[in-house]
C-alpha cells in the first residue's frame, strides 16, 4: 500500500511538472534548495548554542573549583 501511494505521488509530481512552465520548475527547485540550507543552518545554530551552554557550564564549574581550592 505504501509503495503504491509512493508511486501515485511520484506520478502526480511528474504530471504537475509537465504542466508547469520551466521558470516555475526552476523557481521551485531554488526555493527547495533555500529551505534545505535554511534548515541546515537552523540545526547547526542549535548545536553551537548547545556547545556555548556547555562551555558556560564548564566555566562556572571551573570557577567554583578555584574558589573551593583557595
């Protein structure tokens, strides 16, 4: 069933591509690429924020250890 639905979706997409002008297809491809890059940037930003939080936590721990060792 899933395979059949997948084939039907592919056929619908092919049919819609045939009916669209070339500049629309190109525009949609560029838009898809832009959205993909935007999603990658969002994911990388989340990773960097997590790293920054971890570094901040590490700095706080080191500061507390310095205070204790005095």
